[in-house]
């Protein structure tokens, strides 16, 4: 009985073991640490998140510029300003109370929003931002993350 046998070549396979995965994990950790030192310096970052809201876009832009100028004066790392979606509230009102029911008016209120992150703020930066006087009609929310 003649049988044909083909010899298969063995291709070298990668050894996947504990050492290989540990090396990959340690190299990824090194990359993350290098990136964090470029951004803020420390592994435990403190982020001061400032959310600014106003009805007029010109007023909000000027107040955000004022906040950023104050933060850069004290050498803070600033991320933003990030424009968030404008919140639009629409109201429909009858023009007439009795006969002309189909005649209606529509009013809307637009709330413009911006987001600013300050990475690792110093106490002087926080003090300067609290003493900042902004125009009326600008609402500010400050959170520490």
C-alpha cells in the first residue's frame, strides 16, 4: 500500500507567556506616565472644572477670556474653552385670548455654555479666580475633580 505523506514544515510560533505580557504591561505603564508628566506632572491630578453659562454669546466669550487670562497669569495648565451645546427653550403664547385662537407667538431663550478645565491649580490661581469680578448674567459652576 503506497501512502503519500506530506511533511509539514513547522513554523516558529511566538511564545506567549507571563514574561511577554508583563513586558507589554510595563511598557504601556511607562507610556502613560510619560504622557501624564507632559500634561500635569503628577499621577494624581487635581482638575478644577469651570462651567460658564450666559444668555448672550458675546458676554460669555469675554468672561471666558478673562478667566483664561487670570489662569495663565499664574502659570496654570488650561484645557479649553470647550463650547457645549446651546440650550434652547421655546415658548408658544396665544396672541389673542378669545376669538383668534390660531394666532400665536413664539419666544425662545438661548443659554450658551462653555467648559474650562484647569489642571493642578495652585492656591494662588484659585484665589485669583475667586476674586474675579465678572459681568452680570454670567453663571459659574466650579467643581474639583
